[in-house]
C-alpha cells in the first residue's frame, strides 16, 4: 500500500426520490365505507400487478463492485451489496480485481463501478482527470500503520506507548534472534515501512526483524496476549484481528510525510482516510445506488466486527446481514 498525497473532490450525485400517496376515506354510511374499501382494494391490486420489486430494480440498475483481496474490504463491500440488493432492488455483481490501476482501468472500460476502500492516497488522479472515475469521499475507515504492543503491556508499563521512550524497555523485548537488542518485528516484504529509519533517527537499541508474512505477525501477537509475552510489532488498522486481540499503538511525533521514500524517521506513519471511488457512469446515472455509495460510512470497529465474523466461519452474506440487522438507523442514514 503506497502512501502518496491524497486529493479530495466534492461530488454531487443525482438521486431520485419517490413520494407515496396515502388515501383516506371517511363516511357515516356503511355502504359508503364499503365502496371506499372496495376502491382502495382495487387500486392496491392494480399497483401490485406492476411488480414493485422489479420497478425498483429497474430504477437502481445493474452495477459491479470491485472486490479486493483482504477480509476487511470484503466486509465493507458485502454490507454495501446486501443493502443495495435488499433495500434498493439493485442487481449487484462482485468481481475480484487487483487493486489500483487494474481496477481503475476496469472502471474506465465500464466493467466495474465501485471501489469501497482504496488505500491509494491519490494514485487514481489520472483516471479522475480523464473523467473515468469520481472520488466520493471517505468510507469512514482510517488506515493507520504503526508499531503495536498487546494491551496488557500498556496496563503494566503506561509509558511504553511513547515511542521515544522505547529504550527504557529494551530488556522486555530481547530474544535469541535479536541478541542484546530489543526485537522490533517488521511488516512482511512489500509492505510500506519506515521502521529502520525510526530506529536510526532515535538511536533505539532495537533490531528490525522481518517476520516474512502477515500470519507470522498474527501468531506473534496472539502468543503475546495468551502468554503475557512482550512483543513489539508492525501492524495496521482497520484489521479484523483487533476485534479479537486487544492491541495498542506505540506513538511517535505527528506525521510529516506521505511518501515513505522521503520520510525522516522522526515522525509516525500518517493516518489515511480510506476512499470510495465510483465510475463516472454510476455518478451520472441518477441511480439510488450512487446515493448509497456516496453516503456509506462506518467505523474501523464496524468493519473489524464483520471481518472477524467472516474469519470465524460466517459467509460474507451472513456476517453482513448480522451487522445490518443490528444497525438499522445507520443503514437508513445511508439512503436518506
């Protein structure tokens, strides 16, 4: 996930509103009342014959959500898809695509319409400039990379969340692998990291150790929680694991960079609003799905809870429907 300068665009998406007609009759005469009831019944029967669900589907249209390869994304996309199908009658297809340019090209070509969570920080700008896609704002999730410790450590060592004081706790983190230094477990190859720069900038007596995979990091933190074993490692949110294991971020001074290549090492990783992108076709359609996507927003904790249910064995549909049933007011707000 490459962090670059993020550009925001305010977008107005046209939406259609439906008005309901309420009929009322009042009479002191039984025959009048019966006639009114008969008329209302006839009208209701006529309206039912046009298949309201089919009309709603026609109004909403056929749309494709790009599916990217992490469970948190699946959680967000599935909740969006379930609401679109059940409440708006949309015909939704979910298609697996690589993130970034592959999906942007698909949106420009008309074969994808929605990215529900993009970490790109503006990497889509060329496609926006060509009028192919539209940034419709944050999905409410904040992407945050950093160094984390199990929550029990903060209870015992409150100052440990101040990264500039980590040298006071080196002995806690020494392992056979790190020798006389503290073990600083880094993200897998290919992940955005400035760990070595931070160690060098602050003269921290730690050794950066690449664990090789995301699963290895999860295993370290799970063991650290279960066995009360000190562990300091690279992690990020939103992430379903944080709904399972309580972890706390170790903080360095506020971020002063967006590109890891030019980071000084004196400041922390930046917080990144995770964006929703839609095709220009959807933006210009007047479909209520465009309104839903534009209004869709939830918290890191929301996403983590649905993602954890998926990881624990629920289907994405079951996990999404569970969350939707528990949060009707939030869902209603997305469609207002």
